[in-house]
């Protein structure tokens, strides 16, 4: 027995000093590492406890009832004659069938091709009510999971109490963006999911004092940036806040390598998508910017408040306009108007004030800085650059999750002050009631529109 142990020690000592050591270590450790990583991944991706499963199932049923009813009774979700704008400027048919324009959605072509072909297995290649049902089902699952990830962030990163977390999640679930995306097959639906997931994953990595893996950056770059190119830079924001990254040249070099790797993979896939005709990117992007930056439907300040901030949370009034598909087919489309009620403006301004309050009080918190820097990207593009500002109410999938998370950080700031906590709970409860009443009323108007034009 002793001789066998001595032989094993000699073997390991010999392996350390030659190339075979790597293979020995790899074969011994690889299965365990893979198992651990898989468990961690599934715990992050899916509900991991009773409360999370409860949230997921509750919203799966709630959104599912709404989406299924719309899909089976109306043509609004997908009509082969209507490529875009049937409701609130969403491009359902164009996105589902082609992935959208390559200059704004570089890799969504592949994502939606796979999804469409998978659904066709169950619908025999038809784009009928069953096809609409599966499109809605995927959107429903995606939005419900994104709510779970917001809850995970509130509980596991911010660590606020269960009661407050559930109130924030319920409040957030009533946002116009979540209601609409729960039955909308669009890039925004899946961008919301991947952005929330990546923010939660990166927060876990930073809290554990680990670096964000290169594989995660590549995956996030391809999914987040591939679905909407303007979100690509958000993937690298958490890297800036890794521990001692600017104090250690080795760590800085490693971070640079991971970022360059992610950019390289994204660029190669992007160029392959357009057959390496890179000159088309600049010409198309310039044309898109001119088209979507010059349209004005209201004063700039009102579009910022009513569309960028407000329309993603609180439904304003609607108006109907006749559109056509460039091939002789005319259809009625519904759009959001600016707010017409003082109460609506008050609600949005109060919510913005709470967001800014949370940011100021948590200014030195790196997790808060990550969230707000990502939000700044959207603010610069849409509010300063005015790109798509007249329809900014559809861009909520890129940033609307910032509101519940910043509310969570605000509660965290005053966790030792019962008076402030009670006051915030009361305010949020009043906001929730108002949001229910307003958005329920507007959804009735939306169904009236469906009954008139899309049965």
C-alpha cells in the first residue's frame, strides 16, 4: 500500500514538469467543473426556489391568458399582409420572417429563423392562429423569466425583504412595456430578457469578486448586440468595475483580451451576415438615422417625458392612422399620443425623481453605476440624438428594467429607517393602484381597436 502511494506521488511530481500534467489535471477536474458551471448556469437562468417558481408561474398564466386570447381571436400579432406598424410601431411580420434590418438588428436573422422553423414543425408551415399562439407563447415565457431575473437581482444582489421585492415586481409587471412585449414577437422582447439576465449574472460575478468570463461576454455580445446593435456597448460596462482592474496591468490586459474577443466574434458574425459588404452598414445606418431622427410629433421635452419615460410605463391615450404595406394593402394602425392628464405627468415626474434620488444616494455603488451607465446609452441615443424619439415608447425593452432595480436600491438605502420604508411602501402602493387603473382602461381601448379592425 505504501509503495503504491509513493509511486503515485512520483507520477504526479513527474507530470507537473511536462506537458502531460495539463491533460492529467484536465481529465481529473473537467467533469466536476462542467457540472458545477451547469448547475450555476441553470440556477441563474431558471427559477431556483419556491418564490421564484411562484412568480414565474403566476405571470406565465396572467400574461398567457392575455396573449393566448389575442393570438387565437385577432390577427394583430401576425398578419402576412402587414410588415410593420400594426400596433405601436412594432414590426412583427418583418422581424419574424427576416429578423429585421441588418444595420439595426445584425444577427436577429438567425435567431428568428430558428424560432420560426421550430414553430412550423407544429403548424405545418402555416402562419395561422396556431402560429400566432406559439409566437405569443415564446414572448410570454421570455417576459415572465425576465421578471424572475429582476426578482433574483432584488433578493440576491440588493438583498431587500421579500415583501418589498414582491411589491416592486408586481408594480413592474404592470408596465406598458411588459404588457405589450408579453404577446409581441419582436427583438425588444428578447433583448429585455438577455439584458436583465446579463446584468444579474455580471452582478453575481462582481459580488463574488470574480471576473466576467470571456465566454459570457461573447454570448452577451452576440445576443444583446446581435438583436439590437445599440445595446452592444452595454455588455462591456460591468467589466470596468471588476476589482482592481485599473491597478493591475495583468488584469487590465486580460479584460482587454476578453473585450476584443467579444468584439471580434460579433464583427465576424456581422460581416458574414452581410457577405462582408461592410460599406452597406454605413450607408444604411446613415439613412436610418435621418429617417428616425427628424420625425416630430410633439415638442422634444414632451416626447422625452411621454414617450421615452412615460409610454414605456404608463399607457397614454391612443390615436389611429391609416397605413399601407407598399403593395396596395391598406390597414389601420394604432399609436401612442403624448400624455393628456396632469396626473400622468405627475406620476412620471415622481418616478423619475425617485430614480434620481436612488442614484444620488447610491452614487458610490458600482452596481448602481453599471445600471445607470447602461441607461445613459439609451438616453443619449433617443433623447439627445433624438433617434426614434417620436416612437420611443417601443424601446422600453432596452432599459425599462432599470426602474424596479433602482427602486430596490432606494429601499436598500433606507433599510434602517422604518419611517422612510413605510413612506416608500405607501407611495409605491399608490403608484401601483394608479398604474392598474390607467393601463387597464387603455387596454380596453386597445381591445376596442382589435374588435373593429383585426378580428
